[in-house]
């Protein structure tokens, strides 16, 4: 009958971070001033302290919202549309330039590896006035895959 049965796999925080590390596509949900949700598609990574990190600019809605209300949610997606995903609820910390530069170096290293010219990268981050959002996971749903409900699984 159904070939793809939905799954929900509970994971520890270490398993969660292992799941997130190779996945860089996400949607960050912050709260507008009126409390309504604001979603931002973005690239994310995991820092050396186990926080999910996002490079941004101080004038972006997600940044302003996270400064005002640290409660955020992040939906981390797989590259494949029907691949596994997870929602993470956490607390956000926004760091602006110049304090954001070294965390941005760590962000880059953890996503893309070594930069050919770190001095040039650091200068660019300062010139662009980049910020970083660090999200500490507080609660997370199971790692999920879409598909048919288990009640439709073939009976043996």
C-alpha cells in the first residue's frame, strides 16, 4: 500500500546537533512586536558550544525581533524536500559588530571550512556591520519525515 510512512524519532541534544551540523537550510521564526510570527529562510550552522548560529545584519527583522524577544524557533530542513527535518525552540542572543567578528569566523569554519584570507574576511564582516544570532536549544521536536500515517503501513 503506502511506501513512505511518516516517522518521528526522539533524539538527545547531541543527536540533535549531529543532525543539524550537515544541514544548513532553515526557517527562523521570531516574534514581531505585536506577537505575530515572522519567518526568515536562512543558512545556519552549529558553533563549537552547541548553539545554532545565523549570520545576519542588525537592521533585519529577525535580528530586531530576537533582540526584543529572545524566544525563537528554527525549522531545520534537509536539502531534499521530503528529507527529515526538526523544529528547535530556543533562546537567541544577538551579537553585533565588532564583537560578532570572531563568532562569525567560527560560523564560517563550521559551515564551509577554512577561508583563503581570514584578515580579508574579518575586514569584510566589520565593513558590512554583520551580526550573528546564537540560538541555544531549549526544546526540540522529534526528527521527522513526511509520509503516510503508520496506520496505512502494509500489514505483514
